[in-house]
C-alpha cells in the first residue's frame, strides 16, 4: 500500500483471482526445475534438487498429474484530486 499512496494514487479496492490447472508430468517437470533453480534466489531459502524432488514425487506426478495454483491480486486506484 505504501507504493500506491506514495505515487499520488488513492486506493479504492482490491480483488483476488485464484487460478488453477492440472499439469502433465512434462509440464510439472518444467515447473519443478524452475522452482529448484530459482527458489533460493527469490525467497532466500534452500530448495531440493530436481532429482531429489522427482525421486520422491515423480511416480505420483506421472500417474496423476500435478495441481498448479496461483493467485493474482488486482488493486484498483484513482487519482487523488488536486487540492487548491
């Protein structure tokens, strides 16, 4: 919210949109590789290697697919009126 108020905009409301889809095993592999490679840099914490993750979950992902869920949050703003 500081980013919004510091920009001269007035916060009106926000809305959350949740999305979900089922990934195939190949799509899941791409997502897991990305996460294993990037989670430490993005979030500052450790991550398993792809090989460790696939060893543990690969059979179930191959059989059932993998759910992928994300959240998008929309912030609606307006220009603050100029004060005279």
